[in-house]
C-alpha cells in the first residue's frame, strides 16, 4: 500500500494522514479497515517531503486491547528497505577484548622467556651472529611446516610483494643482530633501557629525512626519553661501548623497518602471522652469509665444545628454547597488530619493556644503583608520554 501525500504550506499532522474524520479515502476491493476509536492524540509536527511507503500491514480485524493491529514501517521513496540503525553486539565486543588481552599476555610472557634463554645462551656461547641466525631459521622452519601441512594458510604473494619486503627485511636483520650483539656484551635490562629510546629515533628520522612534522607535545616527550637513557647509561655498572652501540643501532634499524613497512606494504593483503613469516625467511637468507663471514663454522665448533664441557646438554635446550620463543613472541606481536591500533601497540610495547627489565634484574641478580633505576623509570615514562602525545 502506498500513501502519497502532497506537501502544502499548512502543517500536516501524522495522525491526520491516516485518521482524518472528513473526506476519508475509499479503499478498493474487499479490504476494509475497521473503524478506530478516536482518542485525544498528542499532535506532533510531521514535515512530509516524500511519499511514505507502508512496508507491512498485519492483523486486520477486530481491535483487541493491548494488541498492535497495524505495524507500519515508513521509509523514504528512494529507499528500498526501512532504515535500520547498526546494532552493537556486546558479546562480540567482549570476545574481541578478551582476545586482545590474551595476545598481550602471551606477547609479554613469551618475550620475557625469550630474553632469559637468549641471555643464558650468550653467556655460555657468545656468538651473537649464529644465535641470531638460529632464531630466524627456527621461525622459518616452523612456518614452512605449517604451510606444508596446512595448519596455517599459505600467503598469496607475488614478486611485487617480495620486492617491497626486501628493504624491510634488511632493516629487520640489522636490528635483530645489533640487539643480540648488545645483549652479549651488557645486561638485558640495560639493552632494553636503551631500546626504550626508539621513539626519539623515530621522530628525528621522520622529521629530518621524511619532512614530517609533529605537535609540540611529541617533541617535549623526547626530553625524558633521551635524559633517562643518558642517565641510565652513565650510571651503568657494567657499561660496554659495543653493547651500547648495538642497542642504538638496533633502535635506528627498527625505525627504518617500520618506515619501509608502512610505505611498501600498503594494499598487500597478508595477515600479520604470514607477514612476519615471510620477513623471517627473507631475513634468514640475508643474514646467513654474513654470519658465516663474521664468525664462521670453525669458531662455532670450538665454542660449542667449550660450552658443552661447561654447561652440558642444557646448552642445546637453551638454544632451542630461545629460537622458538623468539619466533613466537614476534609472531604474536604481529598478530596483535591486526586487532589493535598502532597507539595501543606502542603502549603495550612500553609495558613489555618494563616486564623484561624487571624480570631480568630479578633472575640474573643484576646490580642496579638507585640513580640507574631512576634513569630507566624516566626513559620509560617518556616513552609512555610519547605514545599519549600521538593520540
């Protein structure tokens, strides 16, 4: 049934359209509307600019109390269906929040375990280039087996994808090796304190190389980051220049990795898990020849014999554990990026560093001076302010 109402200068009442006592429109055919008792209706102004379509009319018959006889859904003439407001599913929102919480808990826990076993391996077997290579090799093997057995769906990639991934993989390789070299020379807590200064490198590179501008609050947040990292470095009891420079190079490399990833991977429909798997495979191909050239099989074999004589079979378990947990924590972090915003990820990364620093100090009994702890706290607080200023 279509009711067309022509607009007139006078104000038209919605009730008058259907229940006007005078000049009641005739209804063709055997369909008759029952007479409705006229009551005092509250008059509301209805501006009719387009014909109204009655989408459904139900239950014509005698009126019964507390029963709706006519169900009308009006919509504009140029709409094919009634306009419905989007409904928010409370259960799906709760499930999503729970999923993100699980991702964060796994990310932090796996990262803490990796750092513990990684430091154990480097203390007994100080070959960071080989250790870095084994981490990438283990992750690559896990994903290749997952794709072959169809546990995980293999990504659909082309040559353009791998070309865009190459600079990301180069930066990732440099950052990974530099961080491992740093942890082989200094305490885990010190490496992560210096790595908390990564936002400063991000702003400086984006400002002077890419020409991006940031609000004043972002620049102000760099003051506690740089000051806290400097204070922690000056008061570090076991300071080592190679370890310090390794952490700084890692910061710079990961900044370029993020920049290349944002620019080169736009429009590429690859999940976070598969993206990191492809990144690990390409980084392994890049790193392997350099690891052989820098350290070499002879050094690895001699060092392995010495470490086995001192540690025993536990060394093999440590090496396997650090390789597996390295892949797992990175894989979970990339998977979480599919579910959260970059700001939330940045805050989560800050909290992750706190958990790593505290746990490593407790487990390895790292001596910490009050001034050193203050510097670490200031740097981490500055990282949090940086995350908030980009909101």
